[in-house]
């Protein structure tokens, strides 16, 4: 690829060169002919041949001017001078290889970082979704009174569908997992139960067969399934005759009616879709329709009618929800909603972090530009005479600025090319670093838009860092520059001011980055040191969701879980085995609850608590202490009274000053019209259940023997490294029921680490950028101070001759550096103060204006600045007064 | 030799060149000569204007050039009016006439 490009370029160059020569030759010949004719004419009028020729030349005027005028028209014109400039620039860059290398690498760093981050922004935020109807697809989110997203309830969804006028299609999705059995092997797949019109929302066409028809949404219809292209290929080898055949899912036969097109997987990772037989399922005996209105487990997507805006849809849905709140105050009192484009819905909170990072790399690039501008300024000084002479000889300023800009552009484009390579590598790096479940991560890469962005950024930087030096050094103050003592002149002072300004801004920009990185880092450290409440070390987790004919009743589930737990407990190296419906740091169900004997509230006023079901050994397996009362045990089974544990937070929240033991609570369930009561038998310590950054919230734990879930997670505490247990665990489950696959095999530590992956990603990248910024700023300060010392050699020599000591000279140079740095720090602190506010949503436990971070950043930068100016300052002290004075 | 007095507007020069070539192909020197003849020695086209103008007009596609042999047996580049050039000349003549009449009228008014 690369070689071809150069070959083509070389050929084009050569042709231009050859052609240009022949054009010039023709022009020359034509003008010569003209001269000869004129001379002949003159001779006819009686001049001597010599005279005639001279007169002809005279009448012709300035030969060079005519030729130039012709060339302007005939030659490439602007293009030709551009080519000249490029050639000249390239020559200059080759001649000053050191400068070129440093400048190109500096820019490459900046451009590379920008390319890498932009490629993520592009894939995640900018690239439209790859669905035929992409721009009309919206997500309808249900919110609670705090504005947090909750899942859509089936009853509400049906009302939305019946009452809205804005959607062409409104589809409900219930994402879950399922066991796919083929022969002897079972596999756990991500499955979505969707309303029949689901595929119409996206506008996709089946690869094979058909999608659902409305009748299939209703109860009693044959069970049908649509497979993803991936599953069809992977499990069935792309067999085109699969349509119409039957496959077994959760022990039940489903008829394959179609295959979705390649690449269609919504929700993410879904491998098959089935229609819901009823949108209000009965999950257990405790469920009734009234509660179903308040029990959400769906998400909703809609296709807007043509011409309807997201805003219009949002307004109408808000009105419908308001009506529902009035109609069903018990369940809907705290339900609100929001309509957003599907893209916004998918990207969610990642966009804040991405935009922050994009801003950060832009700052890095600015600093890189400042450095290169500095280098250019320093070089402009040495080229000052050349430029002055050319100005004096009549070159226009525009022409010179253009030439200098072309040089800058060359540097910028070279930097951009190297930066693209860096960025390419950076994209790979980013893919590895991205948090788990980062939206649309699979599409991150370098595409045309990223290339365009890089090119644009390169051109932009060329102008940014090239323009000021170009304007400065072509300032047509010719006398000033031509004077031998030009470097002490006013022009020099002005240049120095520009240079100082660059330093000040570099320091300010770096400080902003440092403080941003510091804040993210501190908040990440806070997260890391959060009191989890449980011990994640040496704990293996996996999930079982048994299905099939043997799993119809609660006791069948409980029995299976107990059996598996018992079997695993006997494995060598295993200390304890616990079972829980949802692992800590994984989103799980909540339930309303009320305490017996308290005044009866309407259900919408019932507080919500996390709802967990555990085996007796669970707390031992994850090292959560029982603070009061007793633990659950094997006696808390179906034949015993319903028992429940509560956590410390719940006690503080609902039983302040009371003894919770022995109190009875209801979780909203009724049997024969009577509330079902659970007795509180113990209190356990708090754990971080939801997110690392969320304080423990009230939580209840039922016994899995009395209240099992259809899918539960196992925690296996071991004396050996957890991964070494996996084969034995797999085998143990297989021996009990080979149709039940184990899924989500992970170490608990991994879960904890993944819970912090977004903050880790943010803080890692921003720290990286801040580090680069710091390095660049140090290089910049070093460069300017070195230059300043060289420039002031005479002055320093004079001072020393007049009795200045080493100390005084050091103070002189370091003082200059400190003044500039302090100015930059002041500017940076003010900017950071204003800017860090935007990142407050990304912080945990740290104030956006955290004083230690601000102070630390400033101190670090000051130290680095001092280090950077130490070498130049020392060189200044080595100035020999005699040599310095003789120089003049 | 009369001093050239009339400064030619650029558009006018182009028109004159086209007019000069309308009678047949000429080399650059010949174009200058022809204009001088036609203007009864009143208009002398400077070389510094003539050749750039020729190149410009050529780029417009109104004339084409080819190497040939001059009356005194030298290699010379000859310019020839194209069809587009002839049309252009017509347009410019009309424009010129209109302008000239208008200017004349203005100058007649006392």
C-alpha cells in the first residue's frame, strides 16, 4: 500500500518536472523568436545588427519580468509556487533534521492521541446505528421519581401501545437467558422475548424464513423462535433447511420460523428471539395483576411515524404517563418516562467520559502545537536575515508567510502521518482498555471519517503552530532585522513575549489536565478502597438457571441448587459454597416491603429494598458477618415459617431504636387475601450490592429453600486458585444434570474489578494524557529557557564582569522561569476551577474543586518547571564574562 | 516610431488580439504588428502584456497554437482563432460597440 503510494507520487512529480521544462523551453523559444523579429525590423530601419539587437532587447523591457508574467499565466500559477514552496520546505526540513524529528514526534504524539480517542468517539457517538430505520428508532425509558431508569412494566407498556399516536411500531423487549439444548450438549444463550412487531421497528429483513406475526404474541399459539445469524452459523452450520424444524430451549420445543440478518443483535449479544405468550407473566404465586403493573422487567423501543420528532414523542408519552399516574396511583405514582433516540439510549453515560477524554487530548495537542511553535520561533530567529533580505528584495510578505506556512504544513502532515500510525496502535490499545460492556465497542476502528479527522487536525495544527511564528518573523520591520545587533532589538523582545506567552499557556493547559487526571485518579482510589463488606478474594462464581420438564415447582429448583452446592463442597480445596439470586455489584431485583403493625400505607409509599435470596452458607462463603440474631439454616425450608435476614442499613432505616428480631415483614405478596409474612431472624452486615459508588441500601435476604429464584449464582470460596476449580465444578454439575449448563464463570475479584472498569479507564487515560502534557510542557520550558540563556549570554557576561555571583545568575534565570510558571499556574488554576465542574458526574467521593488535588497538581508542575530550567540556568552560570563580552 | 499612448484595458487587448487573428493565423510578433497596422500605428502592444494575454486566451480555448515556419523561414508559434474564439469576438465587438456609442454620447453632451 505504502510503496504503491510513493511510486505514484514519484511518477507524478517526475512528469510535472519534465512537462514543466518543455513548457518553459517553448516559452523561451517563442520570446526569442520575437526578439529576433524585432531586431530584424530594427535592422531594416537602418541600425547595425548590434544596435538592432540591443534596441530590441530594450523595447522588450525587463526580460525577467515578461517571463515571470508569462509564467504566471502559463505555468502552474499558484500550484507551481506551491510546489516550489513544498520543495523548498522539504529541503529545509531535511537540512534541519533534528528540528524536524522533534517537531514531527511531538505532533505525532498529539495527533495520535486525538486519532485514538476520536476513533472511539466516532464509533460510539457519531456513527449512526446500522439499522434501516436508524434515525426514527427511539427508546422509551421508564424513570422513577429520582430520575433513575427503571424497567418498564408490562401493564404500562400495553397502555402506551394502545394510547399513543406517535409510533408506527412500539415493541417491548424482555432480555433474559435460556438453555439451548442440542443432543447431549446444553448451552446458555442470551435470548429476548419480544412483541411481534419488534423487527419492524428496526426495519430489518429476515436472512431466511420470516419474523413473527401478531397472532404469535398471544397465549396458546405454537412456540416459535427466530435465530440470530451468528447462532444459525455456529450451531447449525448455516443449514438453510432449519426453518420449520424444531429446536429445544429450556426443555421445550420451539419451531424455527426465521433467521435474522447478519450483524443484527438487539439487545446486544442476543442470539434468539421469541414472542411473549403473555406480556404479564406469572412469575410466582405471589404475583397478581395489580402488582404486575408495578413490576417492571421490560424495555421498550419504538419506530416514530415519519415526520414525528423525538420531542413530540416525548411530550405525548409524558402526557400518557401522567394520565396513568392518576389512573393507578398505587402503582404508578412514582413512574415517569423519557423518550430518547436509540443511539442516546445505547451510549448512555459513556458519552460524558468520552467527551472529557476528547477535550483532554485536544489540550495535549494544543500543548504540542505550542512546543512546535516555540521551535519554529527559535528557528525563525536564525533565519531572520534570510527573510529580511528577501523582503528587501521585494518578496511580498504574503509570499513569505505562505512559504513558511507550507513548511509548517509539511511538518504537520508528517506529524499527522506518524500520528496516524500511533493512533492505529492506540486504537488497539483502547479496545483492550475499554470497560466491559462499553456500548458499541466492537465497531471501534479507523475508518474514513477518522482519517479525515486526522487530516483535518493535522492541517489545523499546521496553521495553529505555524501562523504566529510566520507572521512574527516576516514582520516587515526590515531595518530592525538587518541591523547586526538584531537580537537585542524590539522585534526580539516582541518575539520573546510571544515565547513567554506560549510557556504560560503550556503550563496552564498542563495544569488543567493534571488536575483533571488527579481528580479522576483520586476518585478511582476512593472506589478501590471502598469497604465492600465482603471478601472477593479466592471466590469462584458461576450461574445456573435450570430449565426443562424437571423444573416446574419451587422445591425442584431448591433441591437442584442444594444438590449442586453439596457436591461442590466435597471438592478438594473448597471451603464454603453459597448460593444467591444476584451477586453483589450486579444489578438485581428490588421489592417493596412493609412492617407488620405499622400504619398501612398505600403500596406506592412502600419503601423499596434490594431483594436477595440466599443459601444458609452464602454469608460464610463471602465472609459477611451476622451481627445479630441467627443465620438462616437448613431448617428454614418449605415446612418452616418464612424467615428473612435484613441488613444493617435496613435496621438503621426502618427499625431505628427498635429490635428488629422477631418483627414480621411483608414483601407485597398475598395468599388467599392475607398478606404473606416473613419473620426477621437476624441482621447481617452491609455490603456494596449495587455499584461500588453506591452506599449500601436496605436489603432483605430470604432463604432459597423457601423462596428460590429460577436462576441463581454460586459463590465458591476455596483454598486454591479459583480458576483451577472450574473443570471439577463443571463436572460436578454435569453429573447431577447434564442438561444444565453453567454460565458466567468468573472470579469474584473480577466482578469487583469490572465494577470499577469505567472509572479505571477514565483515570488511566487522563493520567496518560496528563503525563504526556507534563513532558511536553517540561520540554517546552527547557527549550525556551535554553534559548533565553543563549540570547542573554552577553547580558549575563556583563553582569558577571560587574561582580554578579553564580547565585545571582541562577536567580536571574530561575526567577524568569518561576515568574512564567506562576503566571501559567494562576491561569491554569482558574481554568481548572471552571472546567472540572463538567466532570462532577464522573467523580466519586472527590469534590470537583478538591483542594489537595489542585495544590498537588500545581506543586508537581512547579517542580517539573524548575527541573526543566535547571540545566539552562546552570549553563548560564558557566558563562565566561570574557568570552561573552568578546562576542560582540 | 509613435510612442504608445493608449493604455489598453485588459478586455480590450483580448478583443484586439482576437480581431487580429480573425483574418488568419499569426505568430506573436505578427499579432503585435497587425494590431499596430490596423490602428494606423496608434496602438503598440507591449511584449509584457502581449504574451501573457495570448497564453490566457489560449487557456480560455478561444485560440489554439501550433509551431510552424515564419515568413523568414524561422520556427515560430502560430496562433489561430477557434470557433469559440470567433463567437467570443462577436460578443466582444457588440459589447464594445455598445460601450463606445454610450461613451461617445456622454462625451457629445455639452
